[in-house]
C-alpha cells in the first residue's frame, strides 16, 4: 500500500510543471552566484576545509540540487499534513488504520523521487556544463562504492529531513502560527546543515555545535560521501551518524504523535 | 436626457483554452463564452439576468464592468467604453460578486467602508448619510467592528452590498447576491435592493439562480443560454414560454388517496405528503383556499420552479446538449 | 484591436496619480494597523526576518575568517556592498514586495475586485498585504552598512553624499521595478511565480559580493541586461575608489538614475501588457 501511496504522490508532483521549472531556474541562478563566491574564497585558500576547488564547486551544486529534494525551505509533502492539522481534518486520519508516520513518509518519498529527477538533476547538469564538477573517482571499486554510499546517504538524509519536518508539522497541534518555527527550522537547517558553507569551514566552536546537531545528517554528510571527503571508515561512521539520527528523530516523532493523538481524543482537536 | 444606460450590440467574447491531452499533446480550443449579445437597459430599470451555469452571465458582467475586453461588438455604459474609461466609470458603478468579497478580509468591516470613502472620494456628509442608511436597513450596526473573516456569509453579503452603494452609483451589478444565504438574509437583501431602486432610481442588473429573486425584484428578465439572450421580457412570459410549473407541497393530517384538484396534477405521493404541480403563471391563492376547505392540513408550501428546468423545457433537451465548443485542433 | 490600443493611451492620462498614491497610503496604513493588532506575532515575525537576512552576513564573516580579501575587496568594503544591497532590496520589498502574491490572486480571481474600483490596479495590488515586518531586513542591513561606513572612512565630499543618496534611492527603484515587472509576468504564467525570486533575492545576493569575483560576462549582463549593477556596484566603485573590472567609461558610475528611470519605464510597460492580457483572457 505504501508503494502505491508513494507512486501516486510522485504522479501528483509531476503535474506541477511550471512551478517545478521555476524552482529549478532559481536554484540554478543561486548555484552560479554561490559558485563564484566559493571560487573567490578557494582561490585564496586552495584547500580550505579539506576540499579542493573542484570539490568546493561541486559542493555548491549538490547543495542547490538537494535544496528542494530535502525540502529545506518548505515542509515538502508535509505542508499538506500541516494544513490538515490546521483545519482539523487530521482527526479523521488519526483514526484510520494506517500508520501516519509511514503514510506521510511514503508521500514525501514520492515527492522526493520526482524532485530527484528534476530539481536535483537539472541544476547538477547545468553546473556540470559550466564548471568542472567532481564525481566519485578512484579505482572501479571506489567509484561503485562511492555511488552506492551516496545513494544510501541520500536516502538516510531524506529520512532524517522527513523526521525533522514531521516534528515541525506536529507542533501545529499546539501552536496556531507556524511561521516562526518554520523560519527557525529553515535557518538552522541551512546554516548548521552546511548548505551555505561546509561546516568544516566554520570556526572550531561553531563546527562542534553543528556536529552535535542533526542537521548535518541532512546535507553535509551526503555531500561529503559523494565528494569522498573522508576515507571509507569515516564515510561508514558518517552513515552511522545519519542512521542514529534517523532512529532517534523518528522515535521522537512517534512520541510527539502519541501526545497529539491523546490531545485530539481528550479535547476533540 | 437619454434614458438608455447600457447598450450592448453584437458583443462576443471567446477564450482560447489550452488543455493537456495525454503526455505531450495539447489541444487548443476556442470557447465562445458570449456569442452575440444584443440588449439595452434603461435608467432606473431593475433587470434579472438568468441562465444556467456557464451560459455567459459572469462574462457579461465582467465586460460591463470593464474587467474583460469584448472580442467583438460594441458595448457602452452611460455612453462610455467600460474598458477604456474604466476608472471614470468605476466611480459611477457598484459591483457585488456573490462568491467573492470585495471587503478587506482581516480588517473590521468599518475599515473597508473607510477605505471606500477614500477610494471613491466620497464627501464626508454623503458618506455619513449613506453609511447610516445602509447600517440601518441592512442591520449592520453590531457588525461594524468585527473583522470580515468572522462574519457569516449572509452578514458578509450585506456588508458587501453596503460597500458597493456608499458612493451612490448610478448602476449596480450584482452577481448571485443571494447564493448560499439564509432565508432572513435573503429577505433583507431583497427588500434593501427594491428600496434602493425605488428611492434612488439606481439601475440594477442582477444575475441569479434563484427565480424568487427575480419574482420579487425585477419587472424584466433576460435569459441567457449558450452565450445568447434567448428570452427578454416579463417573468410571466417566461413561465408561459417555459410551461414552468410550481409545486404545492401538501402535508395532510392523515394518509389519504390522491388529491384531485382542478388545475393541478399530482406528481408524487409519500405517506401523508402529496406534491401537486400547477402552471407557474396561475395564482396559488384559490388553490390553497380550496385545499384548506376540503382537507385537514398540517402544513402547506409552494415550491418555485428551478431555472434550469424552465430553460430546459423552453428549448428542449436536444438543443441543450449541442456543443458550444468548436474544436480547432 | 483598436479598443485595446486606445485603452493604453486614453485611460492612463486620466488616472489621477496623486489619488493613486493617497489610496496606496491608506491601504498601507490599514495593514499596519491590522498587523499591530497582534503585537506578539508582529514582533516575532519581524525578529525572524531580521535573523533570516542576517544569516547571509554570518556567511560572509565566516569567509573572512579565512582570508583578508575576497576578489580583492576587504571585509568593510564587502560589508558596504552587503549593506547597500540589503537596504535597497529591503525598501523595495516593503513598498511593493507583496505583489509577488499576484499569481495567487490571479488564480483565485480576486484581481477582478481590484479592477472595479476607480484607482489604478497597481496602487491597490502593491498596497495589499503590506507587511511592515519586512523592515527587519532594512534594519539589519542598515546596521551592517553603518558599521562599514564607520570602518571605511570615505572622506566625504558633497558629490559623494549625493551619489550615496542616489544609490539608496535608485537602488530601491531598480529592485522595485524588478518586483513590479516580475509580478506582471504572473498575469501570463501564474504558476511560475518563483522565477522572480532569482532576480530579486538572487540579484541581491549577487550584489553582496564584489563584481570582481564573477565572470565578466555575468557582470556585463548586470550592466546591459537586467541592470542590477547600477544598484550598488557601479556607485560603489566611485565611493570606494576602486577600478572597474569591465573598464567601462567612468560616467557609468553616476548613471544609476538613468538606469532606474529605464527600469521603472520597462516595469510600467510590462505591467500594462500583463493587465491587458488579463483583460482579454480573464485568467
């Protein structure tokens, strides 16, 4: 059933054509702007943060590609959940014999699948035409392992981002105006997730903070895995961190959800 | 002085609609929303403009108010072209869209009126007088300081009508002013409109689905179907042409065999309730009197005919299904 | 077709500009009052806006932890670009930024209600949903700009003061024109509203960094294409006494008013075209 939900969501998102291309265009424009700022900085400090220039540029384009896929600026498919919470329709959902967290994960995965083919791929292709991007390299084994690890890291990143957004959306049971918390979520995930600058470039204290937060699992980790920033052991460790955050945050989501259900049952919404 | 206010001559409006057909193919269709309209409205008239959904009513109102440009034809309001002289004409007309409020959603009703005063440059005295009149007749007093979003549909409609009349327009366009309203609000709105028309001589063009609106307000009714005026005259004539029937719903004290009453025919019987149809042009009063004399009644009501039924009977089903849409490719 | 043309010529002349501006002012005041009816929410969203726009500057500061110059420009000089870009975008955003919701209005059909009032649609739509909280960006960028001016010691002359004042004014007009022109495109493609962000927020981000870091063709595009270079890059070359990476004639540095005028005209024409298309299609 969840596969069908996922497929339906994919189809639904594929109907928002104009909006998708508008977003791709915007991401591409920002990709160019950021690339030049990175070139200027890496021109002065060629191996800043453990990236060479080509890796740094690639970092920018991965970021622009994944911005929509990981729904950093909005709630992704969970915007619908938020609406249902706001207008009370969610009460109906809660008493259906489906697991809400899994249901919405399937919906969000369908969305992400579509955006992988459009929002993620197109800016990467444009960036690849304009600049020299770094793909997984080394021996044949390294390349295959690099791509496989990237796919895994991306899937885990989506789950972590989903779990975070699920928590944000659930706050709608207690808060009337979600604009504030959404903005906080956007800023922290962009900054501490490494979308603006890799956290390895941060001053040590700030980097320590970023490494202690879950946002790093959303973007910095998959980008580093793709760029082979760390050795095999380091990459496995990073995937482990992602997995740990996924488990913790999904568990937290369940806890909050059960609280919300109790609230709906007791107060009738 | 020229008594003609609205002149419409051979006006058409067509839209190009692009539709996705399959994965990549797109079809381009020309839809004739209005296909050759001719009519005039004199000053002080109150005209009902009716027709089924998609017949072109809203398109006509949009062209008269200068929102839409006609594809072809000539259209004049008070001698002016509504699109070219939009701003000047806007000063002389009031518009109420039943489905869409022109009030400012998050602000108290009073603020919308205050803004209308500035937008229409209404002199202070006129504004106070008109606002008082609207507040009194539409019973808006307790609502003035309530944000519009908190008003009920009926309250909002009353508020919208008041907003459209503060600047004393010569002509008032109402698009479905009673749709979705409760009985009390409907009555209040109708009374207010009738009074405004009578006292001020405001010309009123109203589109509606509700034949009762027309019956109580308009001496003249225009029926539009497939983008053309298919009837223009009094309501009686419409009922005659449409052979439309009203229905007496009779609730008897106990279950009885079918009622036989001259001038009516039984259309349905269910327990103690019976439905009797009679021509809409006939008066219900003698029928009711006779019924009351012959039977013990618990309740009695008269149901008006539906616009769609009247028009359908007028032109027959076959013609109604003929496509308006010309496929170009 | 004849009627279409005359609408543009005849109608515009009769529009009372003073009345339009006054109505815009009233609409704006109403929205401010409405926003202040919920003070907690107002101050929170404003603080949020302040923090959001400040994040860009944190990124710049982090970059300067690793270098003394970016594209040959020092931190106070980049801060000057950052501040002027943010203040002008922020002001334009306050005055006409809510127009980017036009796409939504077109889809809902609420543009119709605007068109039946005796005030130009532009004045009404620009004032609708006026959000004072957007002043957060102006305040934050203004603070950075003040800091940079204190650090730069520009040895002010009357001409420099004039150029600086024209920078703020013309920059606001140029960004405002981009907002209006971009919104006008929503009449044709309501779903692609986000493209506009590339030119407003994207443009402002680009202007936060020195022109020297970009490819010359891109800088040329901002001079001769969408003339964002006239917002702050070109006047800054004069104010900060720096060389032009494109080697353009020096009068370009003073040409911002001309660019602003051109932008405003283009935006006005686009708006009129958009409105005309709306009139013929109704969607």
